[in-house]
C-alpha cells in the first residue's frame, strides 16, 4: 500500500497519527480507503491500494474516535517476517508526552515511527524513539510535520516521508525487514532495523552513547538532532563480540558533523546498547553501554560497511580527518551502470549494515524491503518510474550525489 496523505489545515499530531494508523490497519484487510480517514484532504491525496499492508493494530491498542485524545498519541502495529513468521512491532506516535493534550492536540508537534519490543509489557514495551516532554517547543524538534506525509506499508516495511516541523527539511522514518542472518535464524530474532534519514548530519558529540537507542529526553529533546540520521536495532541483533553476552535488545548509532561534512550524510559517531536480554534490566535502562571500549568515538568503529547512511557515508577505518571522504572521493558523484544488454541503467546502492567487530551478520534491507539509495537530480519527491510491471517512487533527501531513495511501490 502506498499513499500520499495531504492533511487538512490545522490537523494535530494526534489526528495525523490516528489517520495513518487507520489506513495501515485497514489495508491489512484490504479495505484501505481515503474516505475512511477523518483528517485528510481526500481530493489532494493519493492512495494506491496495491498489496495489503500486512500490518494490523496490536491487541494492546485500539483506534480512537471523535475528538482527539491521549489514545491517539500512539498506536502499535504488528506484522510477521517473511521467514519463520516471527512477530515484529512498529509504533507510530506523537513526538512528546503521550498524556499531554498540548502534545497530541498540538499542530506544532510531529509524527514519528519507532521500534517496539514487547507490546503491552509495562517494563519491556520499550519504544526506541521520541521525547517524553510536554513542551510543544521541545516536541517540535523531531518527527514529520502533519501536513503532507508519504506512507509505504507492506509486509516487509513501514516507511513515512515528509518534512521537519521547524525547518521544512526532508526527513524519513522507516522500519525495514532485512534478509535472515545466521543469528536471527538460530535465535529466532526478527531481522529488522529502524532508520531515520535526514538532510544533514547535525548531531554533536555530546550525546553519542546509549541515549539514541531509547525514548527519552537526553537525545530526543535536543534540537541539534532534528534532521540527523540514525539506525537502531531492537530485539533483532545478536553480538558475537566476546565482551558482550546475550541478545542485544536495543542499540543504535547516529551521524555527526564532527568531521565537518554537515552537507552530506557522511560519518558515524555514536553508539550504545540498552535493555540487554539478561533478565536484569528495567524498561529503558542502559546496560553496559560502553562495552566495546570507546563509546561515542569514531575510532571504535573501523571496518563498517557504510551504506546504512547512503552512498555519501564513507569511512576508511581510521579516526584521522584525512580518511573521511565525501561522495566524490569514492566516485558516487559520477556513479553509473549498465544493464545486461549494455544499455545505461539507473545506478542504485543497497541499504546494508555490516560491522564484523560487532556481529558476523550482514543486514541487507534492499533485498527484502525493496528500497535503495539513488542518485539525486533525477526528479522530485513523489515522482515515479516504471520498470516492466514494477513502479518505484523517488524520494529526495538532500543534494549530495547519493541523497535520494527509490522505493518499490508494492
């Protein structure tokens, strides 16, 4: 299912969350329709029913009705993986306190996706994103403005794309299913990742620890992160590092402009882990967040395959300034390719996470979730290209050579 939702003027964050959750849930039964939505301008919006979403509301939540309320602050959607039918959970929420009427009823508050670990469990539900602040100015730092939001929902992914509230910068949230790995197969973990992609890398070095892996106000109440990029794994990745035992329930990395490349998505900087599955931690509690040594330092992360941020993100395995390169140094600015008949073709790059120091597993989202990095300058956000019988949607994040996303409309 694919939709471009244009919300009515004055739509609140809670209203937008309810409409998006309703559309995805309706799609799971094949009944998705713009006419079912309460706060969307149907004449300006677009819906392609396509494949049913495969995501339905979890039993711990039910859709609100009438005037927006705290019920509309968050919804949990449940799906299953392609292999093994493992349960996976994706949350959609307002970007602040779930109980504050000024947040869920506010027009200057955003919409945000999240990993959810164990729905309905008071100590282990564990939302990985979002502020808890009741301040509308703080809540405005993150999430998508409830104006125009593109929604992709099919069994392998949920993706929303729009603009930031304060700066109107393109921003993308997505939960992506990856190909099964040996560890996810052996340990029955859902092979999923949560990503946020923004136009720039405005994170500083002050919050490059576990704080980017959980809902709270250390990371998510900081305005410097409103359009930064990050990746999170919740209950989906096992570390083979001998310094760590147990399933890594949640950890994440975010970009930084520490190396000065704030016009490109170009450098990893922070990581951490929380809620290790050893039975001893409480909801949101950091546990051994610096287990790899230099928490928050670039030199702790050599030999990463850097295509989670996009082709603009490169790293030569050293903390030296001279070893951090922009796109041009690796040829992405002139990237080209040909098809099997020798004709010029669209050069696409996979979305891949590969860090041998942490885990032997390689997480490839492109093969399963049908989403790739693409060159910029090919069109505008929402443009489509048809290849055979398949339709792809182009989403533009930034002006760097590899700053666009191509998503298969399923």
